[in-house]
């Protein structure tokens, strides 16, 4: 359920007092990753020859930039140049301009004008005509969310930079996502989202092995006690959670838990729990033949009528209407 509060997501907030010296466990991260939803906004192929540069303005979504081959450099938000090499992956924060250039010939490098940008079946191709590219990069712009209102990278302030190897097969996943868009077969959205989710999970795995865990830039992952409670909510949205039980899970008093949770998410625990329960219900309606009563119970509602009211507020339609629409290939968005 998107709301104005969602734009204040706290994965990047800095005024949370984290649990010092205690990391998020693998089990908790695994629960969060299982519940992660990816919405692919666009895929872009960037080809930059020697002596050229390309400039991008702001895009209201984070971007995964994977350098397939070639050597050049990138500047993010006017910052210092970062060397580009094969299999370097960078996540550029949302609403952040960037520039890629390759040296060679006259200086400054020649700008690839927007007249040379072409689009086909959802793929934007940026290339200088009749020039052999030095840099070949695939970019995926996406939103990653837990439930309807928790955006994983929504408040990322600094780029995430990781060096991968050919054996990690990140390039193959991105190429497969591009092929999916070009072929436009049934299920193209689900396939491209699944491929980008695999890349995000690969990044989280890499972070756990790194001496500089970039996941802990997000305050939800830095605050170990809140993460413990939130991971339980994500893993079991239909359980009989209450503020008291969640505070106990976090090892905090009720008032401390409410303050820290609301400071991180911009919403109360029960508001976030409703979002997670509606996500669970929508998934059950799309993928199972369960009765509405059973879907309601799985989402933590003993009363069918109260579940229907909550679902209607979230999706602006009854659960039975939602199920009929998804069977026709129409997936209504939350409101």
C-alpha cells in the first residue's frame, strides 16, 4: 500500500541508534530476501566508444550498472571519477545523475547525443553510430520492496560498488533479462523481475563476506533488534503479532520499540504489518485456489468481513475481483 509515508522510507536514515557490534543473522536476511519483490522499470544497454561520453539525468529508481567489458570511468552525482573495469557492478541511488566516459582522441570526450538513443521493446540502447564500443554496460532500473511500502534501496545515499568475476554469471542474468524483454513472451515481467532479484541476492551474499558490509548502510539492517522483529513479521505476516509481542521479540520495551520502529519506517509496526498481510493475501489469491476464508486466515484475519474491508482499502477492489483479474493477466496495483 503506497503512501506519502513510503517516500520517507528509513533504509537510509541516519538518526537511528543501532545495536552496536551485533550483525544481522543469515537467517534473518534470508527471511527478508524471500519476501523481496522486484519491479523492473527499464533495462538499458550503454555502448561508449573511445573518446566519447554519455550523460544521464535523474531517474526515480535505483539502477544496477554492470560493466560487461571495456575500461573507462564513471562519475556519480558530479563526484570523483570511478574506474570502470569488466564485471564491476555499481548500484546508483535513485534520483542521482551519472556520466560515463572513455578516453581517447580529443578532450573532453564527445557527448553521445540523445538523438542516438533508441528504444525497442522496453530496452533503451545508448550508442554512438558507426563506432566500435569500448565500454559495454547493461543497466537495470528497478524498485525492490518488502511488502507494499518498504523500499530496500529507496533511500540509498551512496553508490554500492562490487567487483564480480565471470564465474558469478551476473552478465548472463542481465543478458537473459534483456532477451526476455526483446522476445516479449508470456510471463516476461515475472522473468525479468526474477533475474534482477537473483542479482540483488548475489549482492547481499557478497556483502556478508566483505570486510565492508554495505548492507549495514541501511538503518533497518544496522539496528539489529528492530531487524529481528521485522524479519519475523516478514516471515510470518499472518501470525498473531502485536506491538507487545514484537517488542518482546526485539528485546525492547514497548515504548522504545515503537519509537525506534516508527523512526526507521516512518509508519507504526501495525501499519507495516497490514501491508505485509495484504501482500501475503494478494500472493495467495494469484497463485492458489484457496477459498477467501482460508486466504483471510493465512493473512492473520479471523473475520472474513474485516479482511475484505482491509483488502479493499489496499487494492480498491474485493479479493474475488482481484483473483478474477489476475487470472486474466491483469495484476492490480495497491493504492
